[in-house]
C-alpha cells in the first residue's frame, strides 16, 4: 500500500505521504504540522492521529517520542453543542 | 566567521514572513529567525478575519491593499490560502455607534471602498438568520473577507525559501549588536551570530523585549484575547458580524463551515497567557446565539487565547527606529493578519528604496500617540 493511501487523520483527510512531505520540508514540530496540515484539528481533536504523527516524526527525525513536544489539548475536549453551555432560566 | 545577509527578520508570523517574502522578491537575501515554530505567536491564534473598515486614512489604504494582495495570493504564491470575500457587517445598537459608522463610511468611501450604511431590515436581507432586536443599522462591506493564517504564512515562507532565503526555527534571538548607532548583528540562544545591515523586529507580543536588545523602547503591550471554533456545519451565509455592545463579540463562518469568534474582555488582561477557560466558552456561546439563534445546535470544538500587541492609539508602528538599520513592524493591536501583507510589502519597499507607497506617518516610530482608532 502506498503512503498516499494511508490515512493518518480521518477527520481532516491527511495522508502519511502528506505528513512525511511536510517533515521533509522542514516542519518538525507537531504544533506546526497541526497548523499547516490541519492534522488533529477535526472533530476528534487528534485522539487517533496525534500519536501517529508523533511516531512518524520519531522515525523521520531519530528523536524518541518522549522527547517530542505533543500538541496542546484544549477544552471542551469533546465537542459540545452550544445550547449545552447556555442553559435556561429553569436551571 | 559570521554568516551575513542583506536583512535579518526576527519573528515567524504574518509580519515576518510577509516582509521577508517582499524583500526576497526584490532580490535581497534574508534570514528569518523564529524562536518557536511559524505562527506560534499571535498569527496562529487569530480568528481569520480581513477587513478594510477602519477609521484613519493610512489604515484604510493599507487594509485595501492587503485585500488586493489576498485576492491574488493563490496565483502569486501557488497555494490555496482559503481567501474568500465573505464580507463584514458592523452592527449599531445605539445612536452613538450610528453616528460613528456614518462618519467612518463617508471616509472609507472617499478611498473607493465598497461599503454602505444599511438599515436593520437591510442587514437582515444580507443575513436572514440575524436577530435584529434592538438593531438600528449596520455597515456592510462585501469585499472584506477571511483567509487561513496558517496557509498564508506557509505560502509566504515557502516562497521566501524558493527565492533563496533562509528560515531557522527553534532558535531565539537573545541579543542585537549596535555599533556607532547602526545595527550590525544578532546573537541567538544556540550561540550563533548572524550579521546584516538591516534587522526587522517582527516579534509581535515580544516586540518590546526585542526592541530593548537594541536599546529601542517600543510602546507595545500584549493583551490577552480568547477565542473559540465550532465544528463545521452546512453553509449559513454568515459574514463576520461585529457586535459592539457590552456583551457583544465578533464571529464568522469559515470556508470550512466552522464558526470562529471572540470578544474583547470587559477589563483589559495584560500578558501573553494563551491558556483556555470554560467561562469564555459559556459566555461566547450566549453572545453568538443572541445574534444568530440557530447556532444553538452547533458544537464547540476548541477554545484558546492569543495576544493583541497594543499601542496607545491602536495603530501599528512600522518604520525605521532611532537605531539606523533597525526597523520595526509591531504593535498590530489585533489587526496583524489583515494588515500584514500590505505592511510587509510597504516596509520591504521602504527598506530598499526609502519611499512609502503613500503617507504612512500614522504608523511612524516616535509619533505622539493621539486619538484612538474608532473601529478598534
């Protein structure tokens, strides 16, 4: 199977080939990969792809995963409809 | 031996990369130094809006030039930057704002901007989902728009490198050497020294500290602004809505279908904290639904904050400083992404030819800070 067919981020449809090309282009920080590929910015907020991106980075840069700064996790952690935050007079 | 360049830029956001690109286009060899990763400062935390509705001549002209540059960015830089003319509506809920808006629209029209003052009913025609309770009117500029800050910076950075320039990430400038009143070189955290006859401070919220390295005091103060983004939903035709009420805010539907927005905190929060708060999510949710009730079913995905680098008058400082060869493009006061392309082009032109495209004395270094921008 070609790297172009391996999906790393399902929410934003990012392939392994795209992640590797960005790293080859000098983007070696997970935060910058996130911004330029949208990897991890979809509905799952990186739950699946976050780890995969770190593993690809570790393989390509030779740095262990433990030494790579993972991307920041932001609230609300799971997507929550706006109405849940608003409440009503009865609450 | 010290490696030398025609110019060194400190900061890898919209200001640094745009200035670098336009310098490279004129054949200069440029080194851009970014202490973290590209867009790590204010640019990557902004809410993507690009407007031309301002209240002073130089800002209006700069913003109009930026829109012209955004419009042909994909063609010039070879990357889709998600630019679209989705427009901006400034909403007036009190008589004072009506007066201000009528005055600013008249000024903007003098420069050829396609802007109009509309009644509340006319606003509703443009945004059928808008709740117009209490609305007196609004200003509508259909050529205002939005783009992805990430893709714009990426496009400028790629083209800089293509033009023979260098970008170094993850190495912080720790010192600037000045000799006989002129810049000479920078020193970085890794111990490297790079020389150049021209150095640009494009350090956003760190601009004051970078200025001091060369002995230049810049009146730039970072302030915290929070923001959020929702999941993508079907297109609802919502341009950037700017609500100036005490419990107002501003938000837009992105080309991705997501809503992105923020509000100005009631009390200024100084500093560079980029953390998150649940309080903001609840408050912003309420404010968004007050304007567009249909948003209540849209799910919030992510909340963060970023820095506005404020000057006392709300306009940037773009000029050569009191140290020869030391330039600054700082104090964007929340408008860096939208003004960035045109400011980059103007400053690059000034550094090479010593001429500005039009009177930019409003942005001069060492000006006395007078009246504040009306459409801050």
